[in-house]
């Protein structure tokens, strides 16, 4: 006797639409892409006969997945697992959630991203810095910035460093942390290592804190890990961010940087950046730069990036000297 072949996801979707009837299927099609509609239509056209039992099986599976998704949105994966285990048993509940979390790419700590950052702060401030770093790396950047700003100063640099150096964390560790947090945050059932943290993550967080907090954290990092601190500083303000500066600041940057660096940087800059730079040049200088840019041949991307990097270093130097202000989130910058 031939072994019964397992239905594919597309086949199940096709059977579900057939079972729901043409009116409901037409409503579902409104939410699909053209490619998805083509694939489903092709699949439906190849299905000849579907038994009542098979229809019922597919509808029940869809119903269970829909219920699981609803439970996740209400209280996270942990809540969904508890409800489904009571209704369907442990094995079936795990199978449904594994399939659903894989399809939805449900991230750990989803519950926390809906919470007020001050509530999260109260909940985690006495945890180990590594635990705090793990949680912050999964939160929205604005949430993480608020929490990091309100941690004790002696802890801020340590937590920031741990976020920057974090690479991947095993599901077991994530689950253990979530258990420590009394299952108020969502659990993970994926078996892959989850990529989180890293320098880009801490840069995004630091860009959201006020200047005083940023300075405290970077000074602490410079003592513990100077190379990491320098790498973070390089990425915190990029050349294209020059459009956020006021005219006086841009004029000082033009004054202090080498013309050759500015030409290279402008070679691949956006029209918005070029416009704001040209607007702050003298007529003669602007005409000269435009003429040189027109006749300039191809340049190496590495040379452009190095020139932009030198200009960014000048910008950060001017800021540290108190001559210009880079607007950041958090507190108000005071100009004296």
C-alpha cells in the first residue's frame, strides 16, 4: 500500500480556499500579492477531488493556527503555549507554535516592545548587566535609549559595551532570561541562533539618548575598550547627517576641512547634501567646486569613504569643543 503523501503548504491553502467558497476566497485574494494569487490559482486549478475528511482536516489546522496567532497577540508565545497545551495537548501545541513562529518570525521579547520603557526599567534595573543588554538589544531603539539613559551611570557603559559585543544568543539562554522575568516577556521556540546586538544596535540606541548620557557612556567605554569606543563614535554620525546641522555649523566644517576631502565627499553625496553645502559657500567657492565636480573622473569608493570619515572626525571634534551642536533625542541641548 502506497504511503499517504503529506500536503504542501500551497496545497493546504488551495483546499482551504475551495472549502471557504468563491465569495470568501475573493475577499482573501484582496490581501495577497499578484505572485501569491498566481501561485494559489495554479494550485487550485490542479486539485481535482478533495474528500470531506481532507477539507475538515485542513480547516481545523487553519483554525488552530489562527487561534494560536490570536493568543500570541494577546499575551505572547508563552501564553499561547499554555492555552494550546490545555486544549490540544503538549505535542500538538508545540507543533503548531513551531510552524507559526517560523512563518511569522516572531521575535523574542515581543511583549516588552509593547510595554512602557519605564515599566521595563523598574522590572530589569536590578538584573545582571548581561541580562539587561540582552533585553535592550531586542527592544525598539527608542525604548532601549530611554532605559539606558535611566540606568545608574556606572552601569551604562558596561551595558552599552555588552550590547555592542553581543553576537548571537542561543534560544536556551533567551528562554532562561524570559523565565527569570517571570514569563512576562515572550518565549522563543525557534531552533536557530538569533542574531542580535552588535555595534549597529548600540549606535542606534546611543543616537537616541541625550548628549550627557552619550558622553558618560562613551567615556566609560574608552576606559574599558578604546577600540570599540572609537568604532562606535565613527558610526554615530555619518556624512549624510550633515543636513541636520545649522548653517553656522556647516560653514565651520567647510572652513576646517580640506577642499580635496570635501570634493571627494560631494562626488557621491545626495542632492540634498550638495545643496546645503553649496548654500553655505561663497559664490566663488561654489562655482569652483561645481566646475571641479563636473570635470572630476571616476573615483574609488574607498577614497570617498575615507574623505567622508575625515570630515566626520572634524565634525565630532567641533562638537566636543563645544563649537557646534548635534541635535539628539532625550534632553535639550544647551548652547552657551
